[in-house]
C-alpha cells in the first residue's frame, strides 16, 4: 500500500525515488528478519532478546544483530568504531581503496626485472659463482682486480673463458659457465653500491657479446635440452629439486642477463654499443640459431616440459627469457603504436583519432559501486543528522547481486563532482583501512593530457554499421534496399542525411579490414592476383617458426598458467612448476618454512607475469602483421579453454592478490650482494615491503584482461561464453581495484555482454553502466545497453567459429604450404613427344613380369589403331 501511494502522480519525482529506495531497504530487512526468526525461534520468543529487529546486518553473517540507532548513538566513540568493525568483519573490507599510483609499461624497473630471475633458494650460488671466477682469474692475473684492468686484458680473459666452455668434462664446463655468470652479474665483490654493480654488468655483458659468448651458450643449451640421460633421470626421480637443473639454470641466467641488459637503452651508450644492440636484436629474431629464432627453441622447451619428458627444466627462467626475447625482437607497446601508425600511412588510411597510450595514462580511476551495507549505514546517518538528501537508484548495485567479495568505496569521485552517486558521507575507519591496504605513497604528479570536458575517446563507426543503418532506413522509408551502397540517399528524410554524414565523419577503417579484403582477392583470383609481397620482419619469421606446432605451444602455456594461478588446487596430475625453487633439503625451522612459502608464491606470480606478457605481445604483433595470424593463435587459445581459465584466475580476492607481499627485499639481487644482510625474523618476513601494491601482480591482471578483450572482441560466440561462465559478478569485483587502466578493460568486458544479461541486471547496476558510458569508447550505432540490434539475436555460434577456421586454414595453406600446390592450377603438358619421353620408374615386380603383362594386356586384345589415332 505504501508503494502504491508513492507512485501516485501527486508525489514529486525526487521524493518518489527516495521513498522507493527506502521501501526496498525495508523489504530487504523484513525478508532477512523473517528468515532469521524461522531459523532461531528461541531468540524470537522474548522481544527483549531481539534488540533492534529492523536493523539486521545485511552484509555480515546470517545471525548478526545490531542495536538500533538510538542505542548505537549512546555508545562511546571507541566502542562504536569497534562495533561497526566487528559487524563488518565477514565482508571483504569496508576500506577505502586509494588510487594506485601504477604506471603500465613493457616491464618493471630494471633492478626488479633482474631480481625476479633468481629465487631466494638460489642465494648461496652467488658466492659459488664468485669463487669459480676468482679461481680462474688468479691463474692469469695475480694481484689486480677485474675493475682495475684495461680493455685488452678484459677481452683476453673473456676469450679464455669462452674457450673453456668447449671442454668435454661437464664439471669443468659448469665451473667456467659460473665464472661467466659472475661476470654477467657485474663482478659484484669489487663494487660498493647497486649502481656500480649495474654499471659493470652493462660493460661485462657487452664485452661477452662482442667475443661471441651468446652463440656458444645457445649451442650448450641445445646440448643440455637434448641430454636424454638427464631427462630420464629426472623422470624417474620422485621429487625434483634445484640440483637437478643446475647446468640449465646457469646457462639460462647468463642468456637472460644478456638479453635484458642489452635491450635497456641508455643515452650514455657509445655508438659501438648501439650498433651492437641493433645487430643482436636482428640476430635474435632471425633463424640463425639452429635454423630457427631463439624464441622457437624456447617454445620447444616449454612443450617438452609440459609433456612430462623433461620435468627438471627451470620453467620460470625459460619463460622469462622467452618473454624478453619476444619483447626485444618484436618491440613493446610504444613500438607497436609506431608500427600501427606507419602501416596506416602505407595503406593510405586516415591517422588514428588519438594516442591510446596517452589517453589511458591520463585517465583516473572511478569509485567502485557501493555495497549494501554502505547504503544502510548511509541512511541511518541521514536519519541521525536529519538530512534529507537524494539517493539515486544506481546505488542499489549490490542489492540484486550477492557478492561475497564486494568491497566498498565511500570516497567522493574526483572525476565527476556533479554525480551524487559518489557523494556518500561515510565515516572512515583508519585502523581497518591500514589493515587492508597501506596508505598511498606520495608520488610526483605525472604528465596528464588535458582533454576538453567530455569523453576521452573519439567515437568510431564501421562500414558495416553504416550499411546496416542505411538498409534499415531504406526499408522503413522507401520499401527496398540497395545492398552495400552507402552513398545513395535519394528518398530519405533530411534527418537521415545528417545522421549518415555524422556516421561517415567518424568512420574508422582498421588495418585488419584491408588485410581481409586483400586475402579475399587472393583467394578469388589465385592466378591473376600475382605473388604476394610478404615483408620478412621479425614477427613474420617468428610466426613461420611456430606455425607447425602453435596449438601445442598455446596448450603448454595455458597448462603452466593454470598450475601457477593462485586459485588452482594441487592435483596429482598437474605439472610441477616448482622444480627450480625447491631446495634439496626441505626446511626444518619455522623461519625457513616461511621463507620458502614466500619464495614459492613469488615464483608462481613471476610465471603468471611472464606468460600473460608473452600471450599479449604475440596477439598484438600478429594482429598488426596479419589479422589471420592473430585469429589462428586466438582460436587455439579459445579451444584450449583460455576464457574460463582467465575467469577462474579472477575469481579470487583480487585486492589481496594485488597487494600481496610475496617478496623479501633484502634478498633481492643486487641488494643482497653489496650489503650485509640483516638477520631475518618471522616478523620481518610477515611485514614484507612497504609498497602500496605488487607491480607484477597488477601488471599480470591487466595483461590477462587485455587478452580476454582480444579474444572476445567482435566475436559473439565468445561473448556468450563470458555470459555462460557467469563472468559479470567476477568482473564487477575486479572494479574494486582503483586503477584506471584495469577498470577500463573490465568495463569493456562488461559492455560486450550487457545486452545478454537482461533488464534486471542493467537496472540494478546503473552505476556500472554509467562508468561504461563515461570511460569506454562509443560505437555510434552500437545498441549495447539494450540489445535491440541484430547481433543480440541467437544464431549458430559454432558456424561462426567454423567459418573463421576455414578462412584461417585457407590463408595458411596459400601463404605457407609451398609443397602442396593445388593440382588444378598446375600447367598441363600437351606435347606428345615430351610426355612419351618422360622417364617413369616402374616397380620391381612389374619389371619381372613384363612379358606376361604384354601378352595379357596388349597382344591378346584387338586394337583399332584408326579409332585410337582419331
């Protein structure tokens, strides 16, 4: 009856909305109160035992009670704060998440990338490397230090070490390799600071590259990979430890340090070093090593490890080297943008409407949708302060979505001060906020792009969208259509003319559309089309190298990603990715166990970081090189269940993952080799570092979201997979992370499936819808919010994937299957003399019975020669 009264015409709209909100809250309370009374009849027999029945806690546990407003106001401040904290202890953090000062880049700081190569279990090997180097060095140089010698002496000793790699004895070869590793680590015993270590690392690594060390290391690595004795020994072992992969680890360490150091550009580098870098980059991406790029060899190691034939391979180091090799040879995100601009110029397409990297960096994070408990407390405060302010409908996000991980953000949104959604006045609780996330560290203000008031992205329209719009307009006003004609507007009203003009102003033609059109032409006219001019860039060479086994490579990477995901449960049939982190002797003390636990978690995080970066880089580079190369890789990722795997990864406490402190800064290289290590205690391990968030984990999350976007964009069958796997609540939880780039890709994924989620979801998630409007690029004809367009209608999704697969196979067959020419297009020899003159190899049994065949098939049968000649 109250609801009917609210909806009468005499009530103002704002009051009507406010009353509706209060009624919904009251209905929620009543429902929960009845449920509680049915479960706990003993507490309902006496009314005094059920204090404040109408104020039951929605966000906490089922039986939690709170006192009424009057009694609550009488509590002392301290008790009141403790009371509310206890009331919320089961919800995942009423805590104000600060904006994360995270800047997305190709890699983390150089020192961080160096430290992640080594596990903490490998710590004692730093001194072993130094010992091997000094023993070898003192044979030839008696008194001087390495840092005191001149260039010629440095070069002579490097050459001696390189010769030592060719000895037959494994122990001697390992000793020399450790000495080279110590050089690559910057001869740290003679340095007094981290900066000095990094200086000598660069010098020594360029010296080692100049004398040809990298080629020798690749040959040794090939030999170790093919070492069947080590593989069979590892397969038979019940437990594999660090000692089983010593030789491989030393070689991979040197190679990683060389690739990672050389790709770091320094303005102080000499012209010789810059030329060396470019030469090395070209060699690394060319099939010079064993007739294949180095990345293909590393992919082979990944598949061999996943097949179970080489369980001792140090997979973290292999994946890190693979990532850095791809990054160095193909280029990072800045280079991708430059390649895109250059390709559009070559194809004579209009320039890009904006620089996406700069736009994303200038964005600010939005406040996540408020949770139910926040709204209830907000209304109680209004009643206490006798304020009658407007509550918008879109703050009811959490009522219709039971979300155990929902976090609150009561802070005012800086982006839009006019939006009353974010102007909730909620008392902060400093103690609780400190428990969930450390206070933000002050950073200098970063460079931001000053946009005019409005949307950050220029809208885009596809040619297909204009065609659909014209087709529907002609059907409506004229009664017939003109196919793909987008120019004729005869008979259409003037507003339609203006609409078409606006659509054409924002028309965007992608490189992929041009590539698909060219490929269709090649397929239609295989003879008259001529030869395709394929640029043999690093991306093309890599694709040619991994094409024969690409499905196996994708499955192997996803298997390792699944094993490293924090949500994965240990299974007997899963692969063991901890071979290069577990020591020979398991820990015996609590402190050692804690240290190993941190090391194992850090190890898994680094593996996730490397795999997510590899997949994203390959997808982006293949898409620019040729759209069907990208589609081939993407389709095999989808077939290998990449979409549910990424959703499973995000189905966790994502804030805990991003703020995880699985690192011990005093054990990180190069800090640990130039400073005296303090005594580690359980308290220092629990405290972790002081960083506001974990860079690698946030980097991994953004990469995985970008991969998911790449796989599902414009693919309605894959978008339906997001809906079927119930990704909406999982993705909404990820919006808690106040980082603009991560929120942008979450909102993109929510946008593509909104039309399939139904009116009720849209109605109860209006704040999320507003964020999509505000932050995601608009497609002018895309009716994403309501689902009235043709794309929202169901059809045979399997046919869509099959058609795409057929196009991919035709492309790969035409461009890469040189041995399987189509017999229909081969020239026919019409000359009688040349046909009869061809030598035909006859089988041996035919030659033995040739006389019998002549008698039976030729002499005994009458032949009409006149008819034959005619």
